[in-house]
């Protein structure tokens, strides 16, 4: 699933979750760069010095509810600390 949290940079959140929580996450616009820019409301002439994007997390059917709870808790901790 792909998502953004207002006030958190997806690249910073990705690094936080991957390093402090051991979760495998990815950040960016995936292969849908132009479409992603449209979804994010960016103009064609936008300044891309700060890379736009979102964070992506894969949830597998073999994961248990405790794994999902851990993911949610880790995201909530990141949001509380503001990274």
C-alpha cells in the first residue's frame, strides 16, 4: 500500500521505519512518476529540489496481526516524534 502522512517526509519516514523498526519500506514515485506528480497536485514546471513521493509498504498474507500492529505502532511513533 502507498500512503503519505501530512507533515512527514516519505523519504525520512522510510529511513526511520527501515532503520529503527526493521521494516522493509520504499519511498518515491515508483514507476509512475508523471502520474504520481498529478496525484500529488504538482505542476509540470514544479521545482523538484525536494523529491516528491510517498511511502510504500507491502503486507503479505502470511503476516500475522501482530506484524500489522507493529507496523502501525512504528508509524504512530514516527508521527509522534516528528522524526
